[in-house]
């Protein structure tokens, strides 16, 4: 009986995801190849998290950045936020690097629904990334020409109004326009529960984790979206150095298999 119900649940899950894939394909994004389908269909994902990701993609007009690894990183992000809120970890939320507001939209949704009056602090230059590339950011597989650097910068450029549009209706967020760490001092006395670091390069990743981790509550979480992403070796170096120097403060470190990492403070 038990085995029967397990099989039924598994089948229903697979059907759910198959349904989701059809809807996904209707959006006009990259078609799933036969191999993709074979690899991904057996995995069931929580449909509410899938829907929120889709809404965020719609609102920020970012479907051209969609792919399965990215979906999985955003699913991890959502689960991590849910964990922090469900366990009442004290403190505000922060994001370093918001671009057009995709992750900010998702984060703000959870804070507004379940955050009980927490505030959301968002830091970005609004001038794109790659400002202060260092040697740690070089990857021989991705050596960029001057022209490519200009293009990459333009690619990541956004404006504050992108964020105001994405977060319309929420009154719990603050935007800090400027190069990290210029404006961190404005939250120097704030306690944090959750910080999402997504600034691609070594120096701002290092500045962000070094500033925010000491201000995290016990059980609070830092996510770094760029960890283990081969385009951004500097982000991994910055986090690895931090972990090496602060291992006693870390309760748990998890490398998200499709990129990104999660650090839980002891
Ligand atoms: C990959 S995007 C962030 C993506 C975003 N989290 C999302 O979910 O769509 C990286 C962002 O980091 C910002 N950024 C990079 N280096 C920065 C720095 N030194 N100071 C402030 N912002 C920076 C860029 O402007 C860009 O918006």
C-alpha cells in the first residue's frame, strides 16, 4: 500500500513537471531538447516556487537569461529565504547586485508576505559590473577583449527605475546606488538575517561578505550566486578566502550543484 502511494506520488510529480515544461515552452523561451527532457522531467519542483520565478521573469522582462541551471539556483535561493523566515532568524535582508530586479522581486515577495516588518536593503552601482576587475577575476577560458568588457558592462547596466517598477506596491525596500562598499556605512548598525551577494567580481564579493557576515544573526544566511561559475572565478576566490579565515563562524557551507553557494552562520 505504502509502495503504491509512493509510486502514485512520483507519477503525479512527474506529470506536474511535464505540465510545467509545456507551459514553459509556450513562453517562447529556449526549446527543451530531448536530452533536456530526459534529464529534467523526473525531478519534481515545488510549483509555487516555479510560478514565482516565472512571475519575476515576466515582470523584469528577463526571459532571455533563462536556463535550467539558473532555475535551480533560483529555486535554492527561494528555499533559503523560506528557511530563514520559517525559523524566525532575526534581522533585515540585503542584496548586493540587483541588475533589473529579478532576485529582488522574489526576495521582496517573501519579505512582504512572511517577513513581519523586515526591511530589504539593495545595493548596486547601476552602472553594470566589471568596474574593478582584478587578477583574481581572470579566467583563461574567458579572456575578454576591451570591446567585450564594454559590452558586458552594458549588458549588466540597469536603472533604479527598473527596480522601482519591479517592486511596485512594496514599501519595505531601500535602494543604495553606488559602488560597493561606498554606501555600506548607512547600514552599519543593522542586524541581518539574509544577504544575497551577486556582484560577479572578486573585490565587491569580498567587500560584501566581509561587511555583512559579522552583522548576520546566528543562523543567518549568505548566498553567493556566482560561486563556482566559471566566468567569475574571483567570486569563488573571495568566498574561499573568507571561509578559510572564518571557519569557526560557519555552521554549514553548501555548494549549490548548478552554481552558487550558501553559508549559514553559527
Ligand atoms: C549579475 S547582476 C545581478 C543579478 C541579480 N541579482 C538578478 O537576480 O537578476 C550583477 C549586478 O552587480 C552590480 N555590480 C557589480 N559590481 C558592483 C560594484 N562594485 N558595486 C555595485 N554594484 C556592482 C552590477 O551593476 C549588476 O547589476
